[in-house]
């Protein structure tokens, strides 16, 4: 979790929207708490990534991809990662991760 925390600036903001009920978070500590709980309580499975697209400027980046469980490819999940103010240390100032179900 410390390595994950190091990806973010200390005074930044995180918004995490999840397609699972009750999994949204609006701050880094809550997000990391949910990640810790997820890792401790589920079996991690392999994913397939399709249609990876990256858009960037000097101040922001957006990554979009379709993600599917390899053992159960339907439905898939559209995942969007957005970061503004990418710094030389590659830390996220604002990071929005959104997943929406799709076929």
C-alpha cells in the first residue's frame, strides 16, 4: 500500500468511481482502505485489456481501456484514468478512475 500511496501527491485529490455499489471514494485514504480490503478478501484473477487509448497534453493525461476477466469475459468494464498536472516525479495530483459495466 505504501508503494501505491507514493503514486499520489500529498496535497492532491482523488475521486474513484466504481461500478460496484459502495465502492466510490473521494479521498486517498479511503481509496487505499478499499484497495487493502479488496486485496485481502478476493481472489485476484487475470484480466484482458482491449482498445487501450491514451490522450495527453503537457498538463494532463487520460487512459481509456476495456477490461474483462479472462475466465468470464462478459460483461466487460470500461475503465477511465485521468490525471492532471503530471509532474516530473510522475505523481498524480488529481486522479479519477471510473469503471462502467459494458458488454
